C-alpha cells in the first residue's frame, strides 16, 4: 500500500514539474514573440494613457491593468502620463498652454484636466506616434489591424467617429502610424489657437479642444482629409455613452441650455475665425468673406457635418476592438 502511495506522489510531482516547465516555456516564448513583434512593427507599439490629478480610481486602474494583460502578448507597451510628466522637454509646443490650464485649475478649482489632457495627447502622438486611449476604454484584442488598414489607405493617423455625435471625430481613441501627423501638427503648432484656448469654458471642452475642434481643422484645410482614416464608432464604442450625473458640467448645461448653447456657439465662432486666419495665412484655402461671416452662427453643425461625411468611411458594423464608454480624456 505504501508503495502505491509513493508511486502516486511521485507521479503527481512529475506532473507538477511538467506543468510548471510548460508554463515557463510558454511564457518565455510569448515574451520573446512580443519583443520580436515590437522590433519588427512598422508603427510604434506604444499605448499612451493620461491621468491627471489625484490617485487614479480603482476601476480605471483595473482597466489599465486589463489593457496591459490583453495587449502585452501582442508586443504593446503601455505608458501612463501624469502631472509629473508635464515639462517643457516633453511638451515643447503646448507647454505654455498646458501650464496655463493647470494654473487655472489651481486658482479656481475648476476641472480643466479634460482640456489639458486633450492638448497633451495631441503632442504626445505628434512626437511619438502610437495609440492613445482614454482611461475608460477597455481593449478586447490587438488594435494593429486599424494601423494596417490606415497604412494601406496611405494615411498618417486614424480616428473613430464620436460615440455621442458621429458628425465629429472622437478624441478618445487615436492612432498615429509615426511621429509628425499633419493634422496633429496643425493643432500643436498653431500658436494663435493655443493662445486662445479659454479654460474658463471647460464645460464645452469638446468644442475647444476635443472632437468639434479636430473636425473643424479637417474642414478648414481639406488637404488634411487625405491624411486620416475615420472608422465607424462601433469599432471602438460598442457601449453607448451617457450622461454622468456626478459631472457638475451636466448640471450647468441642464440648468441653462440656452446660455450654454450661446457659449458653445461663441467659442466655436472664435475658433472658426482663428482657423480661417491661420489657414489663409498658410495659403492653403482662400475663404470668401461672406462664408467667413456666415460661419459664425452655424459652424459646428454645418461645417463639421460636411467634413465628417467625407472622412467617416472605413471599417464598420459590430467588429469592436474595445468596450469603451464615453470619450472623456481622463
């Protein structure tokens, strides 16, 4: 009987050793494959996320760790950017504007982190390339096919239609095949635009530094349309976005929709004038005077809709890569 027990124990030990050896071998091969894939990739396998302010909430930390688990085997490296990374060396083009936004937050207590995060992500991708994700986006699988589709179309970067309004391009998931995207350059090197960002209007960040602003840049310089791919929202946003009742901006907007709408229109009109002046100075587009005057009242719904009608083509329907919710930068 004792002999049978010893044999069983020995067999169990051998099996355990075999399982451990298989695990370490498989893990080692997977790590080597990931390193090889990263070295061979024609685009940077880096995922950038941004968190500003206090400690990242547990649910967002969990999403970040989940994204690491999903993407690391494919060779992706995740980099989390924070307040400690805001230096002139890291952000030579947008540093002054970013600092102004942070100072506004410190002085007034108003949450400008969404706008600051927008400016950070644009310069990060312009300088480094790779993939940007909002911290509320959970990856389900390798996003490389989006990069390959964009490369095969001869484009420099890709965006996803905004989940809240597909007339605009989202700022919550952006891919840049290499540093130097022309659209991102137009944003981060436009000193007139950067100097005019009004952080007091943080409740309409989408118009000032987010989807509306990006779409207006595409509309004002039609040549930029040929540098980006825009995929259907279902590629990255299978979950519909909704209002966050804890967001103080939602209370402000719901209490005074007319006032908020006027502020949105005013901000969009100011940006429209800035873009017109910048683009005209560059000699890219020569807008007629009456078009510039008429754009002030309806720039957001009309200009952006026509632009996105041209760029919103590509992958479609149900083939989601993420389980993202809304598109708040952080």
